[in-house]
C-alpha cells in the first residue's frame, strides 16, 4: 500500500490570543488551512473574524500562540512574511488608493512590477484577471479608482489579490467579497473561487450571506466571542444549524406584506420616469419599497435624486423630511475622526438642541437607546467610530437614520457586512416603523431582502422596467424583469 503523504497546512495559527484592554478579541483560536480547500469563517460582528484575519495576513501579532507556514514555525511573521508565503487579503473596507489608476493600484499591491514597461505589464495582468473572474466587466485599467462604482472597486481589489506576479498565490482571504456585488457578479466570483480551489489554491471565505458560505465552502468554522465554537464539513451544516452555532435563532422569512389601495392618495415620494422612459416612481406612507435589478443600473441615482429633491434648500425646516443610509460607509457614511456617539446623532442635532445648543444628556440618552436596540458592540460610545468592526459601523449609520423623525428613509444597500442576527432584528424594526406610517425605499443586492418588500421597482439600463407587488415579489420574477430591455 502506498502511503498518502501528509499535506502541510498553507498556514496554521495555534492557540492565538489577543486582547485590547479588557476585551479578548481572540481567546485561544486555532485555525488550520490546507491546500485545495475553501474554509468558510462565520460569526456575528465582533466575534473575532477580522482579528484572526489580521493575524494570518501579518497585520497583527498574537500576544500568545504560534504561526506556521507549510509546516515551518515562523519566528517573525508580519505582512512581508505573509505575502512571501502566498497570502493575500481582500478587505471588507476596501484598501485601494482612490486617487490612483487601476494600473497604479496593481503596482502598489505587487511591488515587483518595476522596470521599463511596468504599466503595460500591470495593465495586462489586471485586465486578464478581471476578464477571468468577471467576464464582461467593462473596467478600464487606465481609469482612476475614484471614478469607479463601489462594486467595480470591489472587483478590482478581488482581481488584484488573485493576480500572480512574482510569488505564487496560495491563500486568498475574502472578507465579505460580495457585499457590493449584485447576484450575477457574485455568481461569477463564487464560480471562480471554486475553480481556484480545485486547482490547489486555498480560500478563507467570510460572509454574512449564509447561502454563499454553505454552497462554496468545504469546511466551516464558527466563531463567537473570540473563540472557535464549531468546526465541521460544510455538508454537516444547514442554515438553521449554522445560525444556531453562531448563537442566534432563525426566524421565519415570511412577513405579512402591505398591499395598499393607493387610488386617490398623494405619494410621499415621487419621481417621473427617467429620461422619459420606463415607469414613474411613487412611494406612499407606510410602504417598504425595494429597488432591484443588476447593480449600477440607476438604483443609487434614484435614491440620490429623491434625497436631493427634499433637502435641496439651505433653509431647511427643523425636522428632516428624509434620512439617508449610505452603502459606501467609508466614502459617504462615517466621519472617521468622530466618536461613535457623534456619528450616530449628527442627523438629529435640531431635535437634540435647546436654544441653539446640543443637550449632552439628550444626546447620550439617544445614543444609549439605539446602542441597546440595535446591539452596537462597544463598551463606550465615546470611542472612535473606526474602533468598531465594519458591520458595527453600518449599524451606527442605520441607527443614525432611524433616530431622526424623518417620515421617509432612503437606504442604499444598508446591510453590507451586518450579521444574520442583527439583520433579523433590523427587518423587524423596519416593519414596525412601516406599520407606524414610516416609508422606506430600499436598494439591496441581496435577493432575500428584496423579497421582504411590499412593492419592488426593477431597474434596467437606468430606468424602471417593471413593478412587482405583494406575492409577485419573488426571486424568479425579479431576475426575469432585470433582463428586460429598457422601455422605448
């Protein structure tokens, strides 16, 4: 009998412990990644996923524990050593330089692209990888990153991580890689991940979209409170058992949808058909309106136009007419130098002010109420906003909008990077607020969220091509309408 050779792990972290003050970010975590496997890493926001990722990519050194690459213990392990051992990372908070071109960002990530003609080589490398992962992407490698949509920036960062220039790519860490991608782009990425793994590569896949984890991973590791609480083959999990391992309960997806008779009623928000084509937009009090279709086909533009139409005056009233939840929190959401509390309350300063001065007790009470209601994981709201994980930052932006008295809330893919337990709580808050008469206009790249809406407008080529109501709001109908040509 021929002995099967023992496969050394691409990387193995053993008994890693990291503390930030009294908070144990990692409490004895052991994680072993083998060649040719995709490991799904799940857990609620603040469970320790980002911390273990930063250990593996060399950004953090554990206070206790060991790291080995290909079976060799690493005495000194940092970013340079991680890259030399073929480790790449796609961060949830994208790391591209917005003032540089796609080519120049490729050079930043791959320092060996030097010498005469490096731009031409970089353009070929990143262009070929984008074509391989995202056929038909339409991204110009000579374009400046700031001109790209958030989905296109995510595509560029993914392609850069998988590009091989000098050292072979052995392990790619994908942290919420589909959070800004629509269904078709996400499918292209997951297909490529499977091909990469089948060819012997390794992937750590982090996502709050559990269907992606279950369909793509070979093995799933569940973290909670800085510890690994479950680890087994993906086939041994289903969505219910996976959520239970994370410490939550799966709630029924079905929610009673509101189908109002709006004949004769005045819409709270409205917009004529764009460019004289397609359908007009209307939203009435107490509705949850979904904006669907392939990404980049006018959904965000519609939200911005609706917002500017109600906030375009310098002499605004005391109470805001609309509130906005940005999808790109780094660019349009958080104030990075401010505290968590200031980021949360900035939208309702008028309601918190007395004689032109903000009431600190009222501000503190508002922040504490929303911290508890939406479970923002922090010991002190006075901490910097960037001390929070990406998902918890997104909770702050959501709380910022809901804390205002605005009768309409516009949401640009607001659940990016938010864990399943919090999502379910937020869905309940949305429905409760809608029952009180509040209106939500919600663009989402997640079909499960679109299917929670009362009515859905489907976009194609910048215009609304279909309107779905009640029980007709299904994944099948949304996808079918997404590929209808724009109305003449």
